[in-house]
C-alpha cells in the first residue's frame, strides 16, 4: 500500500471540520478567477516566438546579381559569426536584400538580436555609400494585418479616396490601444508633379538637378533667432514654404553664368497630381484603397479588432466618414478567433454537462452530484487565475487543454465522493465519519494518480521544437487543472459531502425505477466481474499471451495512419497568387487579375474578392513587384457550406482558373492556413531545396523534380521559386569618353536615376499633411531606347551631354531573384498541401518515392523542409517525451509505494492505451498529428490511474489477510464503479471536442479522439490485464524476495491461490 499521507489527511480533516472557512476560501478563489478571466488576452494561438532575426537592406534600382555581390555576400560573411546560429539564408531581388538568421527554439532572441546588430554595424562599413540604412528585427507573426478593409467612393477619384484614408482616417485608428500601425495601399498617391520640358531647359542651360535644387532651396522655413529690444522679445523666422501648388510655378531658377533667372512654369508644367500608379487594388471588381491595421505583439487580437470596428462605426454615426465613402471588411482576425474560442468553450461546457449526467446516473443523488458539480467551476476559475499568473492567453490551445481537463477535473472528485458514499451507505456511518474515513482511504490513491498525471505531461515542457512551443499552453493549462483538482478533491468535496449529508431533503432518484434497474444491472456486472476474475486469474498467462496480437495489430495500424503537423482549419480565407512572365506591364497584370476575378466570382459561397496587383503590403511595408497579383477570397462561414469545405472549393477553383490558359502565368490557389505559424524560412508548407553544384545544374534538377511531382495527389501549386529571367536594360558607360566630356560613372548614374524616377527635393505641406514634390521628365523622354539616349546630363562645366554619347544601351536578362542558404546558392521548389485530397504523410512519401532516382543520379542534393521537417522533428521529440513520461510515472509510483512490483504491474498496462488511441484514429480516418501524439503522452498518466485504484484496494485486502487472488477479485468488484465513472466522465467530457464542434475545435479533435480511443480500449483490457499482471509480478517478486532474503515482503504473506 502507499506510504502514509498523514499531512494530506490532516489538511482534509481541517477542511471537513471548518466548513465556513473552506467556503470562504472557495469564494475568494471564485472571485479571483472571475477577475482573471476578464483580463486574460484572447488570441487564436499561443504567442509562438519563431527563432528568426531578419536583416533587410534596400538599394533601389540595383539588379539582383549586383545585390548579391555587393550586399548579400558582405552581410553573410559577418552575420555568419552570430552565436547559436543554425541556418543563414538570403534573398537578393531587385533593389532589396533580405538575410534570415535562424536559431534553435528556446534561444534568447533579444541576445541574438544584439549580437547580430553588433556584427551588422561591422558590415555596414563595407556596404556601398548610397545604400539605404539596414533594418534588423525579430520575426513577428503580428507583421500580418489583423484587420483589412477596402474603401471606395461613388464621387471621389482614386487619389482623393487614398488621401482621405491616409490623412484623415488612419490617424483616428492609430490612437486605438494595441494598434501598432495603419497603412494604406492602392488607389493613387498624391504628389505635386513638376514635369520638365527638356528642350526648354537645354535652351536656358539648365539641368534636372539644377531645377530640383532650386525648388528645394525655395521651400524652406528658416529660423532667424530671437530679436530683443527694450519693448519686446520675439522669435524671427523666414517663412518661404509653398502655400499652394501654384506657388511652385512662380519659383525663379537661376541661369548659370548669367544674372538671369527663369520662372519654373516657363520650363515645366506644375500640377497637383499623383505618383505613377504601379500597385492596383480592387474590391469586388471596383477600384479601391486597402487599409490594413496591425496590432502590437502583446495586444489582444479580439479587443483590437473590436475597437477598430467600434471606432469606424462611431466615426460613421458622427458624420466624420462622408456619405459617399463606402467600405467593406475583407479581413477580420477576431471573427475566426472569437468563433474558434466560442467553439472550444462550447465543447468544454457541453463536455461538463455530459460528465455531470454520467455522475448523476451512477450516483442517483442530486446532493452527491452537487458536491461534484461544485468542483467544476471552482477548479476552472482557479485554473484561470493560475493562467493569468503564468502569463498565458485564452486561445484555442489553452482552452482545448481546459476542455480536455474537464474529465480529469472530475476524476479525483469522483473517487473521493464515491468512497465517502460507500462508507455512508454500505458501512452505515454518519456523514462526518464517512467523510473522514472515506477520505483517508483514497487520499493516497488520489495523490498518486495526480502525481502520475503531472509526471506524464511535465516532460513535454522540457522539450524544444515547434510543436513544444505551440502546445506549451495546453500542457501548462492541464497541469494547472490537475493540480487544482487534487486540492479541490481533498478539501471541498469531502467538506461538501459531510455538510450535504446532513440535509434531510432527499431527491429519491435512487428509488425510481430506471435508476434502480441501472443500479441492479451495475451490481450484477460487478458481481460477474468478481466471479470472472477468479477464472481469469487461473489462465493469467494465457490472457497475457492472447493480448500480444493486440499489441502487434496496433503497431501495424500505426504504420497505416496518415500524418500531418496540424489539422487544417477552415477560416474561409483562400489566397490566389498569380505570377506572370517578367516584363509584364502593370496594366497587363491588372487585366489578367481581372479575368481571374471574374471566374472566382461565379463560384459558390464567395462573400468578397480583394485583389492587389503589382505589389503587396506586409509588415507595414509596401513592396512593388511587377507581374504579381494576389486575390484574397473570403468564403462564407464553414457552417453555412457543409458541402463545400475549403479543400473542395480550392480544388474546383484550380480547375476553373487553369481553364483560362493565361500565357506564361503561374497560378497557385492556396487553402486557408493558420496565421502566425511558419514551417520554414520560405513560409511554405511544402519546401524542397536543391543545393550543390552550379546554378544551371540546380535549375535543371529542379525542373526535372517539378516534372516528377507536380501531379502528386494532395500537392498543389508546385513550382520553382523565382526562376524567371528578368529583362533588364544594361547601360554600359564608356569611361574614357565620359571622362573626356567631364563626366564619371556616378554622375551618369545619378542623372539617369533622376530622369527615370524623378527627384524629390522637398515636400509640400497642406495643413497637417505633407506630399512629395517630384521633379521629373515627361514619360515620352524615357519610354524607349532612343528617348533615353537623348537624356541630357550636365557636366561640371555647365555643358550638357547626351546619354547616348557616353553610354551603350541594350536589353539583357538576369535572374529575378537569387536565393542562398549557408552562403551558397540554392533553388527552391515550393507548393501547398490540400488535405482534402491526401494527408501530408502520404503526399511526402509519394514525393520521396518519385524523387529517389533523381536524387541518386544527380550531383545536386534534394533537402525536404517545410511541414515535413516539422513532422519529423515532432516525432523525434514525442518519442523522447513518451519514454521520459513513462520513466517519471514509474519513479513517482516507486516513491509512492516503496516497492517495485506494484509500479511494474501498473506501468505494463500503459502500452494497451496506445493501441486504443491508434485504433480509433484509424477508424475515424484521422491522420497522426502533433495533437494526436500529445494525446498519447497524456494517456500514460490517465490510464495508470485505473490500475492505481485497483491495486490500492488489492493491497488493503492483503493487509486484511485475504489470499492474493481473493484480494484481487474483491478489489475488482469494489473499484469497478469508480473506474467506470472516471473513464466515462473523461470520455463524455472530451466527446464534443472529438466531434469537432466548430472550426477552431477541429485543431484539438485528434487529441480528443486519441484520448477517448485509448481510454475506452485500455479500460476493458486493464480490467482483465491489470489483475493478471499484478498477480504475476507480485508472485514473482515474493518468490525473489524469499530466495534472496529468506522471507516474504510485508503484505504478501498470503500465498497466491494455485487453482
């Protein structure tokens, strides 16, 4: 039997003797729990810190190959020395370089960021002088907007709509607590244009640089200092700022070499216009401006989005938003977060209700059920308090842990109350004696069971890796819930039982026909089980041998299970990404996107289509990308389209879009994904890297790999990432001739950049807002090779030289983007999984089979990353955690019982729960995922509790002098009821989650299925196997003890029955 629990029993006796004090403490717990619940942040998932630091450098107008040579390699050489670095990847594209530093999970990212920043400062001295300052930051899933909306107007033009959103609306939303930024994209960006006439400039001996410098000098506000006299003391200033666009037209431009000046409007056209539009936004086919709201990393997603909606509604009602402005929300993270949280909460509540029905069915008493029912809200609110102290958030994972913990919360209370009720009714004791004696009898079993539950889950907190980070909140929540349930079972339940036992009112449910029939049937089952045990124990070795095929069958089924990292969540957000051939104009890209929109608009359950062409907004930064388009499709709620899950919709959309047969277009239709979860640096679910060899060999192998795997079922959008050859205009300067004419390469390059992009010498202030003043040449001066050749460049002597006289212009091709990993070039193949067609494990296995011959015959190496890498890592971690959990449970049992035989007998029952979990996963067609593996770890602690209850009473029988087999049979009869009650309450408590009620609850569905399957199967086998194992192990231990020490151990003096 377990060692003394005197201190625990004293604590329990105190609670029974001091009911008012116990109730007062309970009330404090309830109040604190309610207080904490309202203040817990709400998010979809826990705050997963991805161990990545990113360095970004902009070098406008520079080709990818030059970016690689002058920026990437320089940065790589220095940043590769960062401590604890496990992967260094880089991307070089036109005008931009991104360096990604990946570390192990658990590394202090603040220290890593400081170390990388120190090395970046060293590298900056080796970068070109005209490069923009590098930016370094930790990767944050919050870089994705939590709220997006499209704005348009029936009266205003695109420029005025964007100007209103940026200058009037954005500041109103920026002040909302938790908002980190508000950005606009699309529409037309207002600027003051100064379009020069190159011939008139030439006639006056002027250049673009001269005109821009003069404008900048004229638009100034210069402080002249303080002027003091005997009567006043004032500040003086010279205010020459432009008050209207027309003021620019009157600016006088000095003519070099003379005392003359020329008015700006004599050589240029000044107009209040807009910047060249290269990014287009449409909402449901109508031109619009997209407004994106970003939250701070620690802010509550639901509160931020609800505050944004409330502010918009308030502004509309107050008339701040004009009547002609229309807007429609296209992305609302709080909608799915709230729906997911509500779904999991509903699962927890319905599970609690079902569990209480089970309790009432077994006990047949409202008073007893009330004693157990009180433990649920107390334990849940106490858990909320601990979650607040632990810095956890309310999310699908943590609430899923609480929903799973509902059944576990009741286990201890049921064992305690059932035993007190047996003392009260079967042994005819008064309520207080029954409470004291009944609590004493099972306290050690409850403590042992709780400790084994904790021992099973604590190892997961020691694990590292992506899955450990995602499910950390669940493990901590379950640990809190189990620990709280122990305190409640040892204090509140016996106190409530003693006090309610004094109540004279009787519900008489136990006297009603249905309950009496149930009770009689249960008693017959218990009696039959006792008689069966006598026969089972005679054939105990045959029983164990018969179970061997069960274990073998479980192993076979395990190999047939599909695999995935996390179940797919259907939040109704589908992304369609379009890549057109290099050189495609913005207008052609816009037209192609419009054709795709028309096809998607005719598909069922489409609520809105939001299209961005020519660029993207991510992390508050607008990136222009020619030939790119993104269509965000918002579907109706999953509950409203049961026949059209996102997986099926995506498959159909791919077929219809492919039928358009757009020349050279690569189109990917991606199913919904989980915001904030990245499986690789590329951000892709399927990520295959080709490394080693020259770039041409990498591309050849990658093209062959794509050909082999592009039709694998369940794998979609397979393509080589960034393989297009981007057309470039190469301008080769004749250095000798340029020098003879007073020019150098830098002066030529600067003049050409100003001619193409224009110069921004100053900004025009209109009220509180500022706009660029752009001095540029007309489009006709730069839209052809002949026109560019005629661009005039001023030398140091005031002469102007044609570009064509000092440089040769011709079109060439170069890579659109260059990817590197660990300082060598790689070619990346990406794609996405559609689990509606096949699970991830099946897809990966087929990909590996098809690529095996290619990998063996090529000099290049194929490396699988993405979700496959996460699955492999999770499987390795889970195996380690499972073994550690078994060891810790065994150690706890040894400490509790101070003998080896009982822990050995108990722990040997654990493998059968895994067979049940695997079997139910196979029957329901549920792939083996991280939640399912976690459920198997949890099962180790849950299942041994049944064996602990059984063996605890066998020990008591042995102490009373019963023969071993008789003690086993009697314990089986007495403990059958609480075992069935605890198992059924846990099963019914998890049943709503197992049914996947709501899209958010689907994330925890595999875990609940695994636990239910393991519990149901193992309970049946445990009732048969645990007694056999106990008799075999105890008999062997006694014989060994007698052989070694010449006597039998205490409590085992009665010989086993040999019949």
